[in-house]
C-alpha cells in the first residue's frame, strides 16, 4: 500500500512540475494601449531582436493581455514598444527571469517619440 501511495505522490509532483514548466517567459501589458510591436535587446546594446507580437494569435497585445516571449534567456533587457498609432517607446533595464511574467506599464515608458 505504501508503494502505491508513494507512486501517486511522485506522479502528482511530476505533473505539477510539467505544467509549471510549460508557461515560459511572458510579458504582461499593463499599459493603457494595445501594443503592436515588442522587441528586446540586451540592456544598453541597441541590438533589437524580432517582433515578439508575432507570437500572438492576433499579432497585438491588448491591455491586460499576456504575451509569450521566445528566443531569449533570462537577464537584463531594453524593450522597444510600438503602439497602433505609431508611437514608439523604449523601456530600459528590465529584469527578465526564467518561467516568469514581467510587465510594462505607462509609468515605465520614458523614451517615447510623439
């Protein structure tokens, strides 16, 4: 009987780890507008990667929506954020952690063109 209980516990623990592992790095859009472009660069380098909004089914990230970020490793990044109206902002020195959510809010938008 103990072996059966131990096996059940191992299966449940393993299933939880698998479910948690599948979420990856995600951006949470807490800005007041829909994001139409989102690119990352290692902090201070201006080496912009691909537009991550292409990972979304409608290619945009609405307010309060999360976007899965692919092709990066945890670290510090600058983000180039583009909005539908063409406005573009840079958010500097964002800490991105493995399997975690990071957010962009209006207060983070410092370097914007108008």
